[in-house]
């Protein structure tokens, strides 16, 4: 996941929502048609929603709707006329039950920070945003397990702050933390910067409450580390992008905050050295390794050119690859010595060409800013085609190099990502959106990824952008089973499934 | 999960299969009836299986069938006349497709080390054991990710040995490692001794191949750390105890082996101190804490009485509680100093009454032997009623004390488990099985656990023992959804689902 803040987001809207290239991404990449089985909103519907939610919960204001209809990138845009803001699970249930009975399509929306067109309407779906459901329900620091239970609308950064005061941390952290909501994080199985250390949300989330399209409230809100009684259904909701139900509460295991954090910024001259360095780091830094991020020379050049106040951390030249290593442990002296010894050994063995250990919190922040500022730098540089891929580590950079040959001088190929997780953020940066460039990228990038048994979406999800492309990463039998889930178990309408080629992930509506 | 070895298992069979109490556990606890929709095996069926598997793969030998029909505890016993041993996925698929067309019930069996009657037939189901599918398919130490791909029949201990040579470890370890198979581990979501450090299999398993009841092979055998393309269906198979399909291949993320392992054995005088010690350990030992196990005084007395060669590690008296702490890190000197400082501080602050740090591998093994030898000691002591519960940590020992009051002098209540995971192994040890004792335990233990939002099966699964008791831990809506999965998506026959009160988890057969 990439970095931005609420303030940035509004800024971006004002420039890119106006769509300086004069079209939205999906107009090029995807053709979708509104499902005629869905109803349209009537005045009676509005009245009904007001009886459930009050005036404040029923938003029809043009400015607010414009923001809720448009994604952060300014690439996807719906035409919803109605944004609902429930205050509790019961209201979510009542909304969904009603929409289901009226056959009104809905789209669940969290912080609207997604990058694949999964959080905004495609047409006139009712937008349901749980942002008012932002209570922390319990936290049991006294009884040592560190389990946080909260409502789905809690903003990630607020949870991080809350836990910080309690001596704990969230097991996930990502650039969008200032806007994204924990319910959206869970629904999209957000990855981010701590996955290397704390694993995916499938490991950290202990329980969920979710509301199905027919209004049924599913209580899976366990707080236990271990529970082997029947199928662990919560996992279906983690990463299903709101297509099976709306997550309303989350129970999550949070690790204790450790006092010692150290950051190193290193340069490698070839990709093989980056891989070897990762293996060494896993072995030598063992339990304290908490991040292993990489960027290539084009990414560094882009940051230096477009982000204010960033200086080359390893001057004077630009190296081929950069690695950011973070360790988090409990012993300041030892951890620092350990990282220093690791760096020294890496330089002596030739894996690392140059490197620096952050001497204070400011320098540490400036190193992170280079890595986390990349999405912003890309936005400033012009049009950007973003791909979020998992690939076998040894093949990962081959794709970048082949893509450069494929595209030629028309655009820059910029690579960075969570190397420790095998997750490449491949960005093609061009002066303006151009169908000729897109035709050189797709389906090439998907076919290449599929051929190498990678995933076409490591952490961003499918959304509208890739719903029709699931076959590149999943077998036909698996996709068939997902569709059976949608139709048979969750009784969703045909053509409303995330897995259907003809529509997006975002519509929740049972068969009438 | 608890400890035993293949050799122990055979020993146990010879004594307890003869059922010295003259009855099997389920005769008391559960009443089940054979589903009349199932066919019985005919000579034509045998001939067909021989054409698929050859003579060797079709086992009708009485001795082999007796072992495969009886569980390790000698409490559950089926009457199957046929054990099939496929050599590859295609054979598993052909078997299931045929059984499905003939409406023959099947039970998948791994190492048959389960404790809840989930791995043996209830009636005359065809037993399918994938023990001949024991190839390691790939391991990519060269390309740093540590992903192991293997067939489901690989014995856990063999995988541990294989990885040891490569400088890696399995993210799970459990007492049954000498017999249990990785496919069974995954199907039962085995927990064990490393969960505290490496999390559950939902986090470690990257991919699966499974065969559905109709013979469809589901390829979910990804090797990627991150893949957000559609529903993550593999999670349904992890912990579904073979009820949705037979796992045939597993892809699992293995951590690098760290060089420094330290063990401490401590005594606490009250349960509150045990909890506080856990919180301190999580904070002070941070990333190197790899096990936090506990046993109470009754457990220690039992081990000292029944296990050969075990001596009191903290003589002369017996303390109320014992804690085994293991750290695993990359720096011998620092890790040891860290643990020593932690122990010193814990003694000084009064949390720990006494303690010792293992001085060599033999002493470390002897400490582990106390904890891991408990199941064996219990078996030697007589009849044992075993419960595997997850409970909120602060409530956990209340149950033990209330159970002692409830049972009175008729039996001993012995408590131990994975305190770091909130997992209590509650054992009631009596001279002989006795319905009066059982009536004092159940439903009390389940009701108490349910009332405190615990799980009636932390890591052992439901099996025949607890299939009908799922409602104690899961909401009606959730159970309803599981049943919908069985019937609608996987098209299993009514009365063959793990979630149906009338039968066990073990039958795989589509509607005819």
C-alpha cells in the first residue's frame, strides 16, 4: 500500500478530478454496463433512509457526493446520488436489508484510499460509508493479550495513536493511514510496511463482525488466538473487497511496542546483491528485522526531482538499487551494534556499495520519506500506470527490465516495493495518459506475471481495474468456486459479483 | 497439540485399543447413526480401486485395518473394510470421483494422531490415506524466500529434518511430529509449540492443492507471500478437518533457522504472576520469545510420578505453577544475557519464586520433556478426559479451580498448555472411565467456555467428539453459513457435514 494523507488527497482531487487528460482510466481499460436488474433510487427510498439514519446520515450534497464518487487517483468515477452514513451495526443491517428488498445496488466505502477502483461506485450505487462507526470497543492491555476490538470506521492512524499511548502497535502500517479505515483495511487485506515482521491480516485479525447483503449480522468477533471449531469464515471476508458483506467490527491482535528502532539506507549495484542482502538480513537480523524495502535508480531520480526537500542520502552519484532496512527490537545498544555489524559485513563482502545508518529520528524520517513519497512524486511527474505485483523474488526485476524494452522511450518504468515480501510496485510514468502506452503495458504485464506464477494484485485488490483479470492469477476451478459462493451461499445477483467479467466488485444485492 | 511418537502410538494401541474400560468414548458422549444414503463396498468396487491403485494401494489386511480404524487414544473406532493409499493427486481425484458416483462415504486420514475422533471412520467409510504422497517438490533457499512445496503425506519430522539441513525451520512443531503428516496438520490447523512466535497456519501456509468430493482438483498452490486476487479459498480448507476436500499439496513459508536457543524453567506461586510474567516477557524479550508454556502443580506431580527419569527441576518442593520460556535469536551472547536479566528482574520483582536457565542441550531437553511428556504421563495414570480450550487469559485458571470443586475427589484436574496463546489443555485424570465423572465435566466445561467467549477447541478440532457442540463457540448465523457451504457449494450430502449434529466431520460425498 502506498502513502498519502487526507490533506494530500483533497489536493489531488482538486487537480486530478478535473481530469486533465479528459478521461477516466476505466474508459480505456474496462467496458462495463449497468445491470438492468437494479432499481434506481426513488423519493420514497430517501424518506425511508431518513427514518433509519436521521437527516445527517443521508447525504445528497453535491460536493460530498463528488468526493465520494471519485477515487483518490482521480481515475475512477461513479454517479451515485446517495451517500449513507450509518452509526452502528443495526443501521447497516437495516440499510442492506432494505436495499436488498428494493434491489438497489450498494457500494461499501471506507477511507476511499484504494488504487484499483474498488471503493467508488461504477454507476449509481448507494454508497455506504461506516466512517461514523469509530469507537474503540475494548483493549485488554491489563490482561496481556493486546487484543483491540473496534468499529470498522476507525481510522488506522487513530488506532496507531491510541495503541502508542498503551505501549502497543498496530500490526499494519501504510501510507494511507491518515484516511484509511480499519474495516477497509481488513476488507482489502491491506499489506503495507509491517507485513514482513507481523504477517498478513489473515494472521492478525482474530475476529470480525460483518453484515451480509440481506441484513444478516454475522458475529465472528472472537478475541482468541486459537479457535478450531468449524470453518474459519472470517478469512473469506478478509480481502473480499466488500463483495460478500460489510465489515462492521474488527478484533485484532496487536504486538507490544518495542523501544529500539533503527534504520539503514543502503545502495546495491545489482539486483542479485539485493536478494542476497535480504537472505543475509533474515539470517543475521533474525527477529528484529521489521522492514526491507527497495527502490531502483529511476525511482530515486524521480523522488529527487519531484519531492520538495529530499536530498540524495548517499551522494554524489545515483546507485542502481537502494534498500531501506528497519529493525525493531527491545535493546537499543545491542540492536544498533547488530545492525552496524551486519552493514559492515555487507560492505566488506561486496553486497552493499554504500550505506548509512540513521543517526536520529529526523534522518530516519527522511529515509522513510524517500520510500513513502514515491506515489506522490509519481503523481507530480504526470500520468502514471500503477501495477502491484507479487512475483518470485528472483524473477521480479526481469519484468522491470523487459517492460523497459517493451515500452521504449515513451515512458519511464519506475520500480520499488516491499522486497522482503516479494511485492513489486511497478509504475509506468508518462507525460500524459495514452492508449498506445497502455497497449504496450497490458496485457503484457498480466501475461508475464501469470506465466511466472505471480499475482496480478499483491495487496491492492482487484477492484474495477482487475476484476475481469482474475484468471491471470487464479485457476478456473477456483474462480468457479468463488462464483458459487457468491450465488449459492451469499445469494448475490448474477452480474454483481466481483468475479464476474461484466461488473465490478462493489455491488451487494441478493436476488430479489 | 500434544506429544507422542510413532513408537508410543503402537504401544498405546496394544494396551488401550483393547479398551480396558470395555467401551469407547463416543458410546457415552455421542449417538450417531449411519446415513442410509451411503452405499456399502462391493467386490466390483475393490476391483475398480485395484485398477487405479494397483494391489499395493488397496489394503484389506485385518491388522492394518484395525490400526487405521482406531484412533491414537483408543477411544474412537470404526469398522472400515478398506484403506486406500493413492500415490498422487490424480489417483486421489479418481478415488473421490468414483466414491462420489457410487455414494461411498470416505474419511481422509493423515498420521492418525488426532485427539477428537476426526481421523478414523465412524462406520464403514473408505479410509483414504495419502501417506505414500511424501515428496518434497521444491524448496527455494537459493532465492531467499524459504518457501517449501511438498506433498500432503510428508511427515512433519521429516520436513523439519530436511529444513534443518538447509538452515531453515518449519513454522510449526508439535509432539506428534514423528507420525503426523503436513496435510493433516493443515487440514486440522494444527497449533503446537511455535505458534506464539510464528503464528497460525493461516499465516504460514501460502498455498494448497485440494481435491473436492467430486474429484475436482483445486489448484491454489501459490508460493507468494501476498496475493489479493479474489477470495482466499485456501483458508476454508485450513482447519476444516477434511470435510470439504482432501489436501494433496502444501506450500508453506519457512523461517530461517536461528543459531541461539535458550530455555528457562521458572516457578510462580500464583496465576496472576504467570500472566504478568507473560506480559513482561513479550515486552522485554520482544522478537526472541519463541515459547511460553505453563503447567500447574498437579501436572508436575503427575509427570514426576509417571514419567521415567524425570527429576524435579526446582527442588525440593512443588510450586503452584511452572513456566517454560524459550527464546530463539541470532546472537548467543546477547540472547543469554537478555534472558538472564529478564529472569533476575522477575525474581527481584517477586513474579518468579524460583528459576533455572538450561546450561546445555541436555538440560534444555529435560525441561521440554516435562512439558511434552504430560500426555504420556496422563495415559499412564489411567483414564483421561481431555479438553483443549481457548479462553481469555485472565479467566483461564478460574475454570480449572471451578472444575476441581465440581468434580470433587473422584478425579484429578490437571492443567497445562500454551499460555502465550491463551490455550489451556484441561485434563481430568481418573482411575477408570466413568459416566458419573463425565456427567460432572460435560456440559459444564462447554457451557463455562461458551459463557466466557472461549473456544471449545483451540487446536484439536471438532472431530466426532465435538462436531455436535459447535454451537458453544459459533453463532447460529455462522453455523448456518457453514452448512450452506457444505450443501450449496461443495454439494455434500445432508447428514455428512461436520456441522450436522447427526454425524461426524469425516464423510465426503456429494449428492448422488
